[in-house]
C-alpha cells in the first residue's frame, strides 16, 4: 500500500488516480496507522512553501514519517513543493524545510524570453540513467511543470533529471530511498505513468 500524505495541500485524488491506472493501491491519509503500515509514501505539495511546511507540521506526523523514511528506509517520493520541502528551506518563505537533503530552493532569475512561473511541458535529461526511477524513460521524455522556484541540491544529493528554463535546473533529485520531482507526474500522461510505476516497484 502507498500512503499519500493528506495535509490539506495538493491534488491528492489525481495522484491516487495515476497510481490506480498503473495498477497500484494507495490511500489518501493522515492516519498514523496507515503511515506506519505503508510500503511507500508520497508527499505531494503545491502553492506556497511556508503554508505547506506549517500544514505538514500541524498534522503531528513528521516524526512518524521521518522514522519510517529515514529510520526504516521506506521509499518516499516528494512531488513539486513536496520535493522542495525535503531541503533546508526556500527563498519563497521563512519556514525551515524538513532538512533531509542538503538542498535549497531558489527563485528563477529573470532571463529574457522566459516568464515566471515556468508552466507547461518541458523535456528532461537524465544524468543517472541507471537509476530504477527512470527505467524505461528516454530522450523524448517530457513532464508537466508549474513552479517559480527550483531545486538547488548540494553534493550529497544526486540530480536524477535536469531541465532547462533559461537556466539548467534539477528537475528530480534522489538520495538513497528518498526522491523528489519538481514536475507533476500525475499530470504528465504516459511519462508520469512510467515514473509512478517505477516508484511503486523501485528503491527497495
């Protein structure tokens, strides 16, 4: 069972529907029992970084999630702001992130011809093509993005995918059993289906 963390943020039903389409059961939940029994965990997110951090902490679930993910090695996928939350913090706000990754989140700098937010389909490159999360994805892979801030990982975090929007930026990051994607796989059709299927069966 895959637990999709419900903290009043994100289009949770779309994530659950994508998992259902690739043949995997999930539950949208804030119940500690579900999280304690989950085989995998998804941390969705959209909107303002500080709101997401305040909401997730208000659930009281962070210690349990940390124990399961960092202590027991349960795979976790952070989506969009859910990926940004894995780091130290974001230029969008003042709340500290979860701090699981040596990573910061920066606002896109102004580049002529590139409007912020970055919104729409964009291709990605995969500097870690052997990683199980990108299995079956090729040079034609594209994902759907909606964001004004981008991941800036430190040296202990692998960049799994990159994209370009005026600058090159990390579109997906990974360390051990924890992954974060800046795009929305639940909105990314066959490419998102492949990635979600890979997550449901990888990182053990």
